[in-house]
C-alpha cells in the first residue's frame, strides 16, 4: 500500500501519513509532482494514461507525474516517477520545482526541463502509460479541445510552454 506524508497549509510536515486512495483528513495536505520535459525544439513530451486508471483513463497528460511517497522529498519523488513511468533517469533531486500549484488536497510541484530523448528510447510502465510522443503547444491545445487531454486550463498549459525557455538542459552526470 502506497503511503504519503501529510503537511499543514504552510507545507510544514505533520509527522503523519495517509494511504493512497483514502480520504485526506481536514487541514492536511499531500505533495504531488509533475514533470514537463521539453525538447530543444520546444515540444512537450506527453504520455497517454492507461485505460484502467481511476483518474483520467485514456487521456493524454504531461510527461510524468504522481505522488511523493512517505519519507521522500519532492525531487526524489519526481526522479522515481519519471523512472517508473518512462524509464528516464534524470537528476531531478538536484532541482527545485519551477512552480508549485496549490489545490484542495495539497501541493503540486511542477518540474520544467529541457531534455531531448527519442520516444523509442523510453521504457513505458505498462500499468500506467500506453504511449508517449512529442507535441507542440497547438497539438496539446487541440487535444484539450477534443477532450483527449487531462482537463488542465489552457492558460496553465501555455504557462508551462512559456516557462520552458527559462530552463536549462538536463544532463545526466557521468
């Protein structure tokens, strides 16, 4: 059973945990992460969620994402999720999230980076991801319009594309 740490509204650890899928107690919050990988050509690596997922089945989504597990820091969770879902090993624990979005049940740390990788080099997690591909902003917006993308606000997607230009290239240290 996956467990995650709980925090107060100021992101101070409460030294309590909750199981994934259970109701979060009042005034408690968890940390989620999303990784947005852009190519040097400005395209976003997107993934199509499996059809058996409880949330947003068969929809396209950002490069990778998930929950930060109990005992992990945000960057560690981002590294783990990226490795699990796409088979990529990038040094995300060294990065700070580019932005954090607050929502009703927690904090969503967003990592924005540039890294060129061939889709054929990815190792997709069969339980989570059915396919991956690169997409321009116009393509992501068209998927949103068609109801084929997780229903983020278009302004949020445009912000992610705008933020990409301020990020360096992520290189794996040898």
